[in-house]
C-alpha cells in the first residue's frame, strides 16, 4: 500500500508584527477584548508588494530544504488560498514559475480556512492513486488585503502567512484518512461578495462575517468531523498525540479538544502570535510544532479546519 508521508515542512511569516495594542491605535478595540474572545495577541502583515505567492515560495523553500529535496523533485503543486495574486492564473502556477519548476500539474484549492485540509486530502489522493510521487502542498493567504480596516468586528481577527508540506509516496504510514464536507446553504455566513466584471470590481471587496453564527457552526461541525475521521480509521481519541487545528479562535479549538477528551497540552496553538491566517494556519502550526521538537516521528496527528462555503474537514496522519 502506498501512503503520502510528510517529508518536510516549512513556513513563513511577514516581518511586520502588529500587536493588539498597535491595532487599538487604529480602530476602537482593546487587547482585553481581542485576547479574551479569541486568544489572539498579535498578527503579521505582508509588506507593500509582498504577494501571497512570495509568502508561499518562502515556506516552500524551507519545506524542500527540510525534506532534503530540490524543486525539480516535485511533480504536483497544490496551493490552498482565498487571496490569489491574480484572478488567474492560479497562485500555484506562479509558485511553480518562481521555484523554477515546469511541467508538473499545479492548481489552487479554494476552501478558504478549510483550504489546507482540502489541499492535503487532494494531494494524498494523487499520491495514493499513483498520479504523483512528491507533492508540494501549500496554504498561503494575505487576508490583510481583503479586510475593511475600519471594521473592528473583522480586522482584528486575521493575519498573513504561509505554510508548506512536502508529501512523498512511501510504504511507511503517512496520511491515514481524510474526510471533507461542504454546505453551500451557509455561504452567507462568511464571504467577500465581489467579483471582477466589465472592467471593474462589482460588489463589496471586503470580508463579511456573522461571527456568532460561524462560531456555533464551527464548534458543531469540527466535533462531528473529528469523530467521523477517527471512527472511519478505527482510531480512538487516546491515540492522537497532537491536534493541529485551524487557528481562528482559541475557544473553538478548546471546544473540539474537550469534545474529544483531549487536554490542551496536546494541541498545537499558534493563534496568539499568528491570528487567523486562513489556509496557512494549519501548516504554520505544524511547522512550529515540528521545529520546536514537540511533534516527533511516529506520532499521530489530527488536522481539522473549517471556513467559508461553508467547507470543513479533518485529516488523520502519522508523522
Ligand atoms: O476561520 C473561520 C473564521 N471565523 C471564525 O472562526 C470566527 C468565529 N467567531 C468568533 O470568533 C466570535 O464570534 C468573534 C470573536 C468574531 C466575536 O466574538 P463575540 O463574543 O461573538 O462578540 P459579538 O460579535 O457578539 O460582539 C459583542 C460586542 C458587540 O458590542 P455590543 O453590540 O454588545 O455593544 C460588538 O460591537 O463586542 C463588540 N465588538 C468589539 N469590541 C471591541 C466587536 N468587535 C470588537 C472589537 N473590539 N474588535
């Protein structure tokens, strides 16, 4: 049996760190409000001219280095992003060009904050089926460009960043099982209702969210999909060494862990320093946990994420 095994990870955060106190100078908010409701203390924001693909390439180079591979070894590129450099071509092809790779399939996955679990499950399916042997899976977003910086309900929640994973075909256990879901009936809860048409931006090009409804939906569906993936794989929650969740809100993360009966000491938490980096948040957390030595070879990881669409999913993997 062929598995998709994690061979290396990398991540990148823009240099500009903006604390809650810094934000409170710009909008009517406070460190107390933001941190008590979300766990967020700071976020990193891309510099002028620093694009999603630039963040993605920096993370990808670090992941390739960790895997002891070079760009020419890659035969599939999947980029999860909701903030592409351009309407088209895909950010994945821009990353491909910047890394000097040519010929292999490269495409974007658009599942907003669930993008990385969608991308990971997709690359896993390519590797299991023999359509790829060495995949670069990236989550990268620059939400700072799609926020209304006068809207305190949303602008305090997000940050920019990128994380990357190199997956390789292996006889050793790697990704065990994935479960993905979406339900377009909930599309109004979180959206940017705009498009480019007739030579102009039509609609409102800023993120809109019903925060409380998203919170409730996320808590319910993340618990359900975590149960589903464990049940389908024949695993119990006790076998999970680390939950590596999407980092939107510490209270949502804690609710999923509590549902599974897993203590917060087994959760990789980066939301305080990264805020919600959308598709980048899971691979950023994974890379942090691997590089600081908490996540070790042979351990069992549960990735879970949810975002606009609504789209959500979970991936169980052995590292
Ligand atoms: O990847 C998925 C993405 N999104 C999420 O996961 C977000 C899920 N939702 C949440 O995390 C929470 O709903 C929020 C953190 C967004 C909001 O927390 P909340 O406890 O649901 O607050 P709320 O929206 O009910 O607002 C409570 C109050 C309101 O004032 P009034 O009407 O009670 O006077 C808001 O105007 O807090 C006010 N408020 C703020 N005050 C200070 C909203 N944003 C802020 C702010 N600073 N930044």
